């Protein structure tokens, strides 16, 4: 193998495999990428969001759960993923709990997104 294996390069390889219709191989590559030392919580979150946008809600929730397990001290990206995953899969109670945690831990550089997070939580509470 030429090059350096990290999350980004493996994700690119998985994307190429997916484009070629080789989904099982792509999934195996991503499983490896997700477990590489040094893979940060945001990268895992972003991958999970891609799955959500592709309609793979249950798979995305698995990734968000893995992210929380791998980054137990991370208080924003992991909970944001879980909030979005539980919302997408219809688990309102878990979604509400995670959105509340997100709102307590919004980084200052993302404070402009707080109203959107509050709106997501409000919508869940109104439909419960």
C-alpha cells in the first residue's frame, strides 16, 4: 500500500468502492476507518450524517453510538449525532435527552446554531 491510512484516505477509498457498486467492501473499509486510533469525534459524526442524508437512519444511529463509545468525554459532537440519529429513527425520548445535552455543551464557535438546536428540541417536545 502506498500512502498513509487515516480516516480521510480510507473514507475516500470507501466512496470509490461505493461508486463502483462494491458496498460490502466499502462498509468493511469504513469499519476499519472508524476504529483507527486518532479518528476524531467530528469525522465520525460527519460520516454518520452522510448516512442520515442517504436515508440509512439505523446505520447512522449505530455510527453515532460507536462515536459516543469511542469518545466518552466528548460532550458535543457525540451527543449531536445521537440527537439526530434518535430523531431520525423516531425515538423521541432518547432524542430529547440528547438534544438537551447538546444545548448544554454548544461550543462558543457554534453558538450561532443554538436556535436551530433549540427548534429541533421544541419540535420533538411538541409532538410527544
